[in-house]
């Protein structure tokens, strides 16, 4: 299952020009996003953590734990994103178990990358 294949309703699609902030660290998280086209940089305090490519997701953590954003998301290129609000997220988790497993797998992958960075004593910016 690909994340982008789940969402055919384009009413929640949003376009961003390269360099535009999608959200900032500390913002209240009301949506997560699937990258339909383009690339998005995830930045934590001036540290480039990850570039999310088409079919990738980001912003899911705030939907799960109801806390503020721990990172900023910036459009690396012109991009189109599919927004998923809390109601839709909960529906997908309940009705599509594979979606929930894929979200958890993505979170686990990110945690492993953080572990590697810590083990290496940090990384270059």
C-alpha cells in the first residue's frame, strides 16, 4: 500500500512553492501530510533531519500525541501535499489497519535514524 494511493479526494490537497514554511516547530499540529509531488525538508533547530519524498508522510506525531510540532517542515521544491486531519486519521487507523502499520513503520524508521545520529555523536548540518 502506498500512502498516496489512499487519497483520491483532491479537496484537501495543498500546493506550496519552494522555500515556503508548511509548519513551524512549536505550532499546534492539526494535520499530517502525504507528499503527492515534490520534496519537503524536515528541520529541527537549523539541523536538516530529513527530506520527505513523494509518497512519504510527515506531521503524524502531533496527531497521535496532541503535542506541539517538534520540527519545522519547509517545501524544498514546489510541492503538492495531501492534508489529513485528526478525524480522517482516526478513520483510516480504524478502517485500514495497514495504514496504521505503515505510519508506525515510518515513525520507527525515524527513531532509528535519530538513534544512529546520537550514536555517531550528531551529524553535520
